[in-house]
């Protein structure tokens, strides 16, 4: 007997299709992905919406996709957009000034906003020609481009010698030997075309100091310099000391000039002292030579005396030989002794006469 559940009013469970279950899961996953992407897009849109609206309203024309790309390129989009807005609002019309070029300068380590401020200052001055490429090159070279533009508009004053230097003044000597102590002030204007590779303030200070010393040294008298200090300024300016430097010298002003020591007299005194020392050395050399010659002559005298004593020592031996050979008799010997005694007496009388200051009237022959 078969039971029919349909007739009994009970529902019969239908078998589940696996394909339909997989499709439902895929729909759920797709919905979740869409929701997540929507949240991400909404977050990004909320982050850059304000910047995009600012760029659109000010005419900077930085697209939303450019802002999104800056995130992946590790670029601060806020700085780029503000710099571009500053450039557009100030009326800068440079073909190289684009958002991509600003990004490249930012990635190179440059100061984007400082570049735009410098370009704006140069444009407002109307006498300075500065392009975006020149400004970026100056900035990447380590120079403050805004300060350079300001120095070009408003000249800068440099003290020579600078403050805190080892010497408080520039010391120079005129032809008359008088020392002058000078302090100068150099007014310079930045030369933007030579700012890259040009010499800095230290070179200007060194060149001006050298020129001042040379100008004073060429003066015949220190009085002429004191009467007309502008002679120094004109002589220094005529040498074009600002060549190959980052500055243009506007003027050189002598702030202070004082009279120092008499260097010429001091040098003459030193020279006289040196000559005296040389003369003393020569005299001492001559004295030493004379003393050496005297000692040499004394040595020769002693040598002659020794030879004489040696010769006298050989006389008794010669006399003994003469006695033995019969060439000398006893009477001859006594006569020799008498002559020797007479000679000694004459020497004694002569010595006594010299010491007494008078002349002796005695006859040596009678005394003998």
C-alpha cells in the first residue's frame, strides 16, 4: 500500500542546486568588494576634495588624478597645490611652471613655496629677469633664492673687515711709512645670472680689503689719503672686483680711517740695529783673527827660543871637541870668558842707565 503525502497536505522538500548557492556567494562577495571600494574612494575623495576644489576655483588646474598620483609618488599634495595657486593668482606665466615640474623640484629636495615667492618678488620688482628653471637651479645649489631676489631689489651692506674678525680694521702703510687703519662698508646687489658658481661674500670682502691696502700703499703720503678718502673708493671700484662673483658692487664707502704707527721709522730703526749687529760681528771676527795671529806669532817665538836653546846646548860640546882636537887652547878659552863677561857687564850698565833715566859716563873698557 502506497501513501500519497500530497493528498495528505504535507509539503515535500525539493533538492538544493549547488550552482545556485555558489552564485549567491559570489554576489555577496561582489557586494562587499563594491562597498569596500566605495569606502576607499569616498575616503580618498574626502581627503583631496578640498584641494581639488581650491585648484579648480583658482584656475590652478590640478586634476583629481594628479592629486591621487602624488600620494603614490610620496609628494605633499598640499604644498604643490598651494604653490600652484600662488603662481596662478600672482600672474606668473612661465611654460615650465607646471604641477609636474613642481613635483620634480619637491622630490629633488627643493623648497617649492620659496621658489614661487622668489618668482613673485622678481615679477613685482619689474627690473629682475628670473625664470622658473633659474630659480630651481639656484635653490638646489643651496642658495636662498628669495633672499637673493630681495638682495637684488634692496642692496645689502657688507662690513669690511666683517664683524667678529680677528682684526678690527684693515691696516695699510703709505709710501711715507705711516700706517692707516681703515674700516669700509661695501654695498652689493645680488647678480642672479652669476649666482650659480659665483663667488660669495667672503671673496668680495677679501678683494675689497686687498684693493684698499693696494690703494693706500700707492699713495705718496698718508695726508693725501686723509684729505680725500674717496681716492681709495675710486681706485678699488676701478678694478672691477665683482667679476665672477654672485654680487654687483654698488659702492664702497670708507666708514672710518685712523692713523697708526710710524712703520717706516720702525723699519729703519730695525735696519740700523741689524746693521749694528752685523758690524759688531765683523769686528769680533777681525779681533778673533788678530788674537789667533798673535797666538801664532808667540808660538813661533817659543819655537825660535827652543831652537836657540838647543843651539846653545851644542856649544859646550863643540868646545870640548875643540879642546880634544887641539884647535882651542886654554888661553883662547880665558879670552872667550873675558869677552863674555864684558858683554854681560855692558848689558847690565845699559839696563841700569835706562831705568835711572840718565846716561852713564863710565867707560866699559876701563872697567874691564
